[in-house]
C-alpha cells in the first residue's frame, strides 16, 4: 500500500532528510522517497495509517501538506 504526499516548503537536501526521517519514524511506514523537484513524498506502508498521522508528522517539522493521495 502506498500514499503520495504533496508537501509545500521543502527547498534543499536538508528538508528531504527531515521529512524522510519524520515519516520513517512512524510505526507502519516501510519506506519513504522524497522528490524535491515535485514536492512529493511517496510513502510505502506495512499497514493502514491515517492521513492525519502522516500530515502531523510532516507539519510538526514545519512543512505544509497540501494533498495526500
Ligand atoms: Cu531545506
């Protein structure tokens, strides 16, 4: 299972690392691939995770989620 997060505010490799770590730390997240150019994070999940959990993890880091598919 997979979700694609569209994130506003990422501007450099440091941002990629922070977002990747924040998402990886969530129980049930198997892998995270952030594409800076597209402003997206593709998250592979071991189990269903509520969109709010993903959103809060990223927004706690100071970025903004504009879409989750
Ligand atoms: Cu940055």
